[in-house]
């Protein structure tokens, strides 16, 4: 159906598939960084209080249930989507940590492995759908590719953050500052050099993981490890409360949906 016909036919517009992911706004990036930090500290907290195998198994089961609910709903629902993201963050952290702690794989190797894994997911996704845009997540197959990508980016970001903080001895604070600077690069490249919007988005998306995780680790780990020793449990709890507040706001206002943003503009907010 032609675009002009869609515009002139409200019923046709209403029949178009609805996006399963939020609009990319400032809220999206804020909550994304918060979830990466929470995932890091929550994973560490659980790993020190449960048997690692049990912790991974429990996280995997809860994640599977969350993703099943995400796939079941027909449109983007803020609390369902962000719950899945939080659980992906926890499980992705555990997956990266298992390679290093349990299997003894160096961070440089695990980082390289996840780079290849992410490139592979992107290649298969593009070969199948001819786009990597998150604005096109309107079918089950594209949603599968999207969540496979999200999972891989979390694991890659975890390994990269640990590589810089531990292997390269930068420490968590210095790593966090470095990634805070780096995450501005794709934004500047997009704004000034006309970098492809989809490429800029995914580069920034990967960098949110080590950015949030580095600062969360700095807050939570012991002073002997270069942190403030606030504890991974308390840091996880505070981050969870902040995330809950943001997601509650987005659920009510729908400011991260196309309809919600149009309504806000129309009302002058």
C-alpha cells in the first residue's frame, strides 16, 4: 500500500505492526546505562552468595520466562521490555564471567570471541532482513535477532570492561571515565561526519555496557580492588529503585513511544 494511502486511511495505519522496542530518547540511554550497572553488581552479588552454577541456572530460567513474556505481547510495554533488559544484563555478565573465572579464559580472548560473535549475529541478521535498524522490530524473526544481539553486546561489554579495568590495570573509575568519553565518539561522528545512524547506535549501545558496569563496580567493590566498598548488594538495590522510578514514569507517560512523544509535543511539554 502506498504511503499516501496509509496516511489517508486510519484503519490501515492501525493495522501496521507495532514496534516491540522503545524509541531512542534520552530516557532510553539513561535507563540502559543504569541496567548495565545493576546487572554487573547483581551478578557479582549472586555469585558470592550462591553456587555459580546455581546462580547461572536460576538467572537463565528467569531470563527465559521474561523473554517469553516479551515475545508474547504484541507491542512495546515498558516494564516488560526493561525487565528483560535487566535480566539479560545479569545473565550476560555471568556468561562473560564464567569464561574467565570458571574456564580460565583471559579477558582479551573472551573480548575477541564476543566481537566475532556479535559480528556473526549482525551478518546473519542483515543477510536475512536487509536491515539492522531497531525501528524495524515488528516481526518475531527480527525480534529474535534483536535479542540475540542485545545478549551478545552485554557479554562483549562485560568482557571489555574487565579487560580495561583488570588486565590493562586502568581500574574501574578510570575505565568508566574512558568509556564515558568513548561513548561520545559515535554521537559526534553521527552529528558532524554523517556516520550511518544504525552503526552509530550499535557502537554506542555496546559502549553503554562497560560504561555502566565500570562505575557500578567502582561504587561496589572493595577498596583493595580500587572501589568505594559500598557493597554490590546496596549498589544493586539503589540502581534497581532508580530504574523502577524511570520505568514507572515511562509506563505512565509513554514518553519513549512514538504516540507518547507526539502527545507531549502537541501539548507543548
